[in-house]
C-alpha cells in the first residue's frame, strides 16, 4: 500500500476515535455512492443529528491546511451521497457536514474538528 494511503488510514482511525470519544455513534465508514465516498457517517444520539464527515490528513501544511483540500466538487459529491444515504435509512433528524483535519507534522498528530463546515445549497 502506498505511503499516502497508510497516512490517510491512520488519519481516519484517529478521526473515528476522536468522534467516539465525543459520544458519537459511528454508523458507517468509507460509505460509497457512485463516485462519492463519505469517510465517516455518525449520529449524535442526544441531538438526533446525522453527521457526514470528510477526513483530510496531511504530513505538512506547507501547501495548505488539510481542511483547505476539501473542494466544492468534493462537497457536491458528499451532498449527493448524503442525500441518498438519508433516504435509504429514512432519517427524520437534522444533518450536518463536518471536516476533521489531521496533521502529522510533529510527534503527536494535531486534530481539528470543523462542525458545520459546509452546507450544500441544493440539499
């Protein structure tokens, strides 16, 4: 497996643990619909919020922060997939799109959680 895939996997594992420690229930990992993949789908059981999470992991912020690599195209793909997923499970609660940025620049990774990072206008 390529080095960048290993780093991405480690970032997703850290993000999963981070969300679970916040009390979120993980529903899906790497859920796919056509060309889109949603890294993590979670539910906040106390607030009945369905959360679609994009995890971006980098070893350096030289070219920009990890979260800056979430493009409008990625947001659109996530929104399309999220709509299908929400219909499949017949959800009746609020939704949210989050980004978790993981930066492995030093010995200890830095994790930043951006709640409500975007909301697609056509959802």
